[in-house]
C-alpha cells in the first residue's frame, strides 16, 4: 500500500530524513514511533505532497506521490480540523465538497461516516457542544469522508481520558476490519502495543527497528524484567550480575533483564542477605524496547 524508499530531506545543514525506508501493507495498522524531532511530521507532509523530498521514492497504492494521490490519503491531524460553530453534518459536508464529491455521493458519505464514528445522533449538534472524544471521532470521520485507501492518524488520543481513548481504539480496530490501511503516530506505547500489527521506531530520520511486537521483543535478551526496590542498590546490582541479570534504570526504577523465567522464590533467593523492599515482575514491553532502541546514537 505504502512504499517509502531511501527518502532524504534536509533543511539547510540539518538532515531530517536519512535514507528512510518503510513499507506498509494493505489493511494493516502500522505504528510510527519516535521522539519529538525524529522526522514523523516531515514524513507525513511528504506523503501528503505538501513537501518535496530531496531524494528517494514514495508510492501509494502503486502510484508515485503527486497531486492525484492526495485523494488516496485521509489525514486526522493532532489538532482537530473542525469548525466549532458548524454541526457535525455541516463539517463533513464541507470537507466532502472540498474533495469534489458529487451531491448524491456526498449525502451518502456524510451519513455513512457519522454512523462509522457513532455520531449519527449528534449530526445536528454544533461541534462546540461535543466532548473531546466526540470531536476526535468527528476529526477521524473528516479523514474518511472521501473514502481514502490510507488513513494517517496523528496522535489520535492525545489529551483524552481513558474512556474516550477506548472509544477511539475501538473505532480504529473497526476501520481496519473494513480493510482500511492505517498509519498511526503516537507517544502512547500501550496504544501501539494494543493496535499495531507492525511498529517502526524512528530517530534522527531513520528507522532503527521495525517489526511486530514479538519480533521487536527479540531485540532484548530477556525472558522477563524485574523491578527491584532496595536501599542497597550497588550490592543488588553486583549480586544480580553474578547470575547474568542485566541491570537497567527506567527513570528512578532499578530493573534487571532475566535471561530465563524463574519462580519468585528463586528470584528472592538470588538476593539473599540484601535488604529488598519489593520485587515486581513484567514481561518485555514496548516501552523497554523503545528506550533501548532510542538510546542508539545515529550519526
């Protein structure tokens, strides 16, 4: 569906994209993760033909990016592109006209998209009367109104409460079940874990790691991760290294990568004689992978 090959973009002396290569398969949800300044926004602008790359190739559904491919893409930006004083139906009708939909098709698509995002009962409600979650759903409906092949969702749940996040997650999964290909950018790693079939971690304009969660988990040589609370950190680290436990700090947390799964009593025995306040066990999560990968220096 989306093919990006050796994409490069610089602003003066600052290189933003460096031989960026990524492929998104039809019908999948692909999560593009990365710190601020990694190149996500620049990539999206090139996909939308709003910005020219210095070199490289981008094709969508087999077509090289151009004015004509804009109709193949729907974008729901992080900031809602909605007119607050207009109703939900009026907003969708306005954007459908911009995309050139004929009146009959426009009427059908507006109704269809309102139903898709569970806002049919709020068709006549001004946007300013909607909750934040409803506005995000309507923002996604705008991206769908012209029936694109690829939908780009940029931080779709930022700033929403947990109930609204769940609603958006359910909507995204439903869109995928209807065959829509989705490129999702997010800083919420649990969101990427839940929704994405494949994930790319971007830093300094390059994909440093890519694959399914199971594939990415292989980047960390651990069966599980434990977080240890102790006042004797140095002694704990020294003891752990004797058993090939790899120490890591995640913020203020002292963690260890365990090369094999152990019973809790076995773990406790490894630290016999050291004052341990608590031990918590975790599977290898995307947050651990992300921190490890983004520590890499990219020149």
